[in-house]
C-alpha cells in the first residue's frame, strides 16, 4: 500500500469515527459521554489529522525523491 492509499484510509477512518460518535451522542448524553468525548474522541481526531498531514508531507517528499532519481 502506498502513502496515498494509506492516507485515504486514515481520512476515511476519521470521517467514520466522527459520524459514529455523532450517532452515539444522540443517545448518550450524560456527563460520562462529555468526559469520554473530551478525553478520547477529541484526542483521536487530532492525532489522526496530524497523521494525515504527515502522510501528505511524506508523499510530497517521496514524489520529489522519485523525480530526482529519474
């Protein structure tokens, strides 16, 4: 699997997580849900966004390496 494919899968995972959490929040509305969202969901989303950004940078660098080596 290439960087672009991995990035796409990761981006889809972020979208799926956000969607599923939105559905869950409709029925789980107590203080524990708020704590869970703050402790885990927000952190996971931030980490996944950083990973996608890093993968975009890696893909760019690899593209330049391939062009330089031709």
